[in-house]
C-alpha cells in the first residue's frame, strides 16, 4: 500500500512540474519593469496585454523548444522605484533579459544596474537620447529615439504642412524637454520660427491659462505637444476651447510623437480634429504580421491593440527571435539581439546600430485625426 | 527674554525613553545587533537597497518628529529640506569639486538654515496656516529644482552619482547611513532629555503659556525647524550616492506626506515611534508586492486602520500592550 502511495505521489510531482513534463524545456526568464501605479500606469496595463498575447502564441509554437516566463515588477515610471524594482528582479527572479521601462528617467536610472549585472535591457517606450547615445552595452531600444522622431516631425511640419511658426508644449521631463529641443533645432534650421516654448509639470491639470496665452500670440501654424495621455487630452480640449486648433475652429495643427496611444482620438473627440502625430503602430498596415496580431488581439481582449501593446508584443517576439537563433544565456541573448537582421515586428523592422538603437525608419507612421474621432494614415515618407 | 531654556514641568520624552530601564537598554542593544547583522543576512542587492532606503527614512522621520512631535509645528515641507540637502551636497561635489564629507556637512547646514529662515518668516503662523506655508515652501523648492536647469539640470536629472569613497559596497553604505541614523537618534534623545526638550514641549502645548514663562517662542520655533530640517538635509545628502541619480521628482511636495505618515503611524512625539514607522512603511509596500496589483490598496487600508485604531501609533500600541501585560502579571 505504502509503495502505491509513494508511486502516486511521484507521478503527481512529475505531472505538476512543467519542466519535467515537457522534457525539461529550457525556460527563458523575462523580467518586465512596467509602470503599474502612478501617472504612467496606463502603459503597464496595455503592455501586459501585448505580453500575454505573445506568450500565448509562443506557448503554441515554442522557438527552440523554449518556454517563456515573464515576471512583472511595478517600476512606477520613476527612478527610485524603478531601481528598487530592477534590483528585486535581478536578485530574486534572475532574468535572462529585462524589458521596460516606459519613462526615460526610470530607464536611465536602471541602466547602470543591468550593465553591472550583465543582463540585457530591451526598451520600447523611452525616447531620451542618452539611453542609446552613449547608452551602454546591455541596453537596446526598438523605439525611434527623440532625434529620429523630432527631426522627422519638423521636416514634415515645414515641408508637408507648410508651417512657418510653432509653439512648443512639453512636460518638464527628460523626454519632454529633449523632444521639444530637437524639434525646435530642426525647425529653426529649416527656416521656421519657434514663437514660444512652454514647459509644465505633470501635476498641472488645467491648461486654460496656457491655451489662452497661445491664443494671444496670433496665428500659429503648428503646436508640437509632448506629454502623457491624461494631460494630452486636457491640452487638446483647452486649445480647442480657446479656438487655437482646427478642432476648435482655429488655424493651428497639433503635432505629436508616440506618447499618445491609439484611442486618444476617440477620447478627445472633435477637439482633436486635424491632430497629426507619429504612431508606432498602424493597425491598418496590410502586412500579414500586423493583421494576424490585430485579429488575435481582438479575439483575446475584445478591443483594438494600441501601440503600447504592440511594442510589448514586439519586445517578447524579438527575444524569441534571438532564442530561435540559439541564444541561451543573457550574454548570448545580448549578442543575438545586436546581430538582429530581418526581424519584422508589428511596429516595424529592427536593425540595431553600434549603440543598440533601432535605426529602421519604417517604425515611424503618421496619422491625422478626423472630425469624427477616427484617424487616417498620412503617406509621409 | 532669557537665552537659557526654561525648566518646564511637562516631560518632552516619554519616561521610558528618558530613563530606560534594563529592558529598554537590552532592547536598544538588540536593535543595534539586528541592524549590524541584517545586511549580512540579506545578501542580495534588493534587500540591501531596502535597508538603505529604510535607514534614510528613519533619519527623515526623526527630523520631522522633532518639529512636529516635540515642537508642535505642523511642517509639510519635509521633502524640500531633503531635496536641498541632496542637491546642495551633490552639486558641490560635481561642480565645485568639494569632497563628499564637507559637501554633506554644507548640504546639511543649508537645509538647516533654510528651515530656520522659513520658521522666522512664518513665526506668526500656527496649525493649518503653518502647514500651508511649509507646503508652499516645498512647492517653491520643487519648482526651483525643476526649472533652474543651468544649475540642477532640472528634469534632465543628474546621473552617474557614486557613493562616497570607501562606501561603494552596499553593506558599507548601509552601515554609514545606519550610523548616521543612530547618531541622530542619540543626539535628539540627549537634546530632548535636556531642558531644551521641556522648552519645546511647553511651546507645543501652549505658546501663550510658554511665553508667559519667559520662553522666546519665535527663537525656539526657529531652532526646532532648523535642527529638524538639518536632519532631513543630512538624509538628503546621503541619498544620491545610494540612488545614483538625482531628479526633482524624488523631492515632490507630495513626498512630505510619506514622511508625515511614518511619524504618525509610528507614534508622534516619541523617538522610537518614527523609527518604527519608517521601518514599517518602507518595508510594507515591498512585502505586499506578492499580492500584485492590490498591494497599494491594502497598504492604504492598513495605514487608515492604524490611524483609526492606534491613536498613539505603533509605539503607543506597543506601550499599551506592555502595560496590560504588566498589569495582568501583577494581578
């Protein structure tokens, strides 16, 4: 009797140990530093959806037979919580690679820790130049940096929209200041005039005074705006109420980069009419990889993916691509990532330069918001 | 008005903290022993990081408790003095080439002077009005740190800050900060056990009565603010070497409420309370990480329950439990 009980116990243990049951499948441990709390919490929610979908798909056809496990820590879009969360990940979870953070301040704070630990960090949401210039050996970024986005936006504002003057609005953060400065430099070099640059803290909730100030400046062609979604909505509404932008019967066109997710247009409604911005993910992109992703996402979550979900999905799939190419250790994952060629993600392709910055320009898509809250792609190359 | 502190009957420290018996001394020795052993037991950098963060919070909470708990001045600007200490010391090191230790001393001094000046400017204010004035000071300080980009780098931040020479190892850094916390504790205990403590208690209980006893309330308020702010500045000076970065968001005005919560939850007007509060409120959010997204809800709920059902904070609850135990044993 005792032998039978022991045998049953061993059998149960065997069946409930996935590594053994799956023939000791190698587990790729992915740590995720995501803002789950604070002003950037919406990033974390959308990131998680992209991660979940990617894991589902990888479980069905595991590259190299590997199993992927993701452990998320709340890094709160802020340096000290992010470093503590990174320490917790590195010590407790011992990841093969880390993805995140979304906010530049937090990413910059975490970078020395991953360098010291020799664990690669794959970033998709922070645009500050310093992350990859100079960056460090372990840090990779698939998002176009602020120079790629800012200069491209200034070029199109001047040439395609015929803008000759601009008012810049930015949150007072690393990324906000950096993005605005790059646009201003390029726009001025083209012959445009920056009439005013207005910075604000993340605690500002009422933008009526700023909108009124802009209205008093006379006709403004473009208003590049660098802020997170919550403040972005309030700014757009205030500018429309002040009659500055097209959505409020004015002349100015608001411009933006990838800070605002898809869905912003519906929330802002008529106020956002004419808003031109860079998105990193275009759900109507006819490429099969995009359409398959959109269909699978819609089926799993019941709503359209945002660029944030798409970024998270691409991060996991890019790691899977490195594993497929034989990476089995953090150092090997880093080396395979650096050698990435021909990876085509839902946000675009990936080719890293010597600073581990993705230099593919097909990651930049432009859209313009229509009066009914929908948006149309702009064929700007 | 006399320069000599007036002997006031009201005790400024609980008797157990003023004249600890053998259980108190044994408890203090055991606490020091635990502090010495902890970084050797917690071998990972996350655990050691938590210890360092906890020690920094202990220093901050002790500084605020002097102003709030012992002098009765409702100060909501703790984050500002923490930030002043951090930025002054770091900028002195990075821009002026001053050594870490003199820079730390100057950062501490700068925070103390600013605290004293704020107290002198707001000398007529009490209660809510003083709270708003000090909160206003925190907002101004934050905006200065954020917008004086040519000096502080503003939101672009200062990166690559290293711990002082000889303390790059996290264990050593913890011992350094923990030693500072112990020194602050001992210095405040000596101060509060002296007639100064009684003077501050008189000020806290009733300013008019204190003035009628010959106490220069203006001067003693400024004194408490200056010393408490200097203590916060000391913590601030030690922070950048640990974090490695310095951005104004680390000293946002709302962070003052976190320090206030440590003092209140631990036990206001005692020295053990803020230490207990700082340790518990540093560890609790981390220990709750296991329950996932609900952790901050549980944390907030726990804070509310402590304030509702433990009016004397954790230290008060401990005292009550100990007293009850003694009564039961005697009965």
